[in-house]
C-alpha cells in the first residue's frame, strides 16, 4: 500500500462521508496535501483539521497562519517562515503530524465524555490512523490533547499508556513518558497547544521539548 493510496482511502471513506453534516464538515477548498512521512519519524497526533486545511495547508500570506504549526515548529526550533511555512524542514527533520479525525469537525467535542470520544474515534483510529502509523512506524508518538490521547489508547490498547489513561484520563498521561514495550513506540501526551490549549501553555511548552529530547535519545 502506498502513502497516496492511504490518503485516497481516507478521503473517499464511505463511513466518514455518511457522517458529513452530522459529525464532520467539508473543507473550504481542497483536502490538505499531506506529504509522505520519513520512516521512524517522531509523530504528533492532534485533534482535527480546521476547515481551511490547518497544519499541512499553507494559508495565503494575508491570512492568519495555522496556530498549531506556528507554536509547534517554534518549540522544535524550526522556522515557520518562507514559502513552505517550515513544513519541508519539519518533515525532513524527522517529524510528522496526523489528526485523530481526518476531517473538520462540525460539532464541538470539548465537553464530550471519554466513552463517547472512544465511540467517535473508533473507526478513525482503527482504520485511518492505524494505516498511516503502520506505513512509517513512528519511533515515538505524542498525543496533543484528550481526543488524541483517546486515539493513541485505541491504537495501542495493550500499552501502559492506554492502561493509565483508562484509570484517570488525560491527567494520568500528560507529561509522562511511557517507554517502548512489545514493539510499541515511546508514548506520551500533553495539552493541545492551539485553541483553548493556549491556557495550558506552561504544560505543553515544557512537555514537548522533553518528549522530543527523549525520543532522540532513544533513536
């Protein structure tokens, strides 16, 4: 299976299309053109792309650039200026990002219970995310926010990360490092830097660099 075929299957998924207008909203223009990741890249998993395309879409220079991209690249000491907004450097430096939900959300999931998030994310994680992760076998995975932590738990159900999250939700995994086990990569979580996560800056601003250092040390 090629990277392009994985992206095409996500775009044309009939189960996801069935939920458009209920759970999902369409992109304003085209789907983001997500480049092929490098093998064993360090993976960040966020929540969902905004309707303008988000992280992998280069917004017009007169418009506000993607907030998550601007914050994340700065913490990785990568520049987000230039024609590609730092995306080439991000990928070529051995980093990658995918979303828990591959499509924009029509509904707010900020207050959704964890059990309901599991139901919403089951197909996304076990089909689309799993295919992407299997393609390049990331060396480490950081969940950005609670929905992403649910997704990581579904991707690695037998991990100590999943067991800890099951006991006490995001508070049990954020800022903690779960070493590789049984073929699974280094796992961790923190708050999503964008959106309401701006109020948790002191957490993700500390956790992300620590996670990256540990991931590089284990490479």
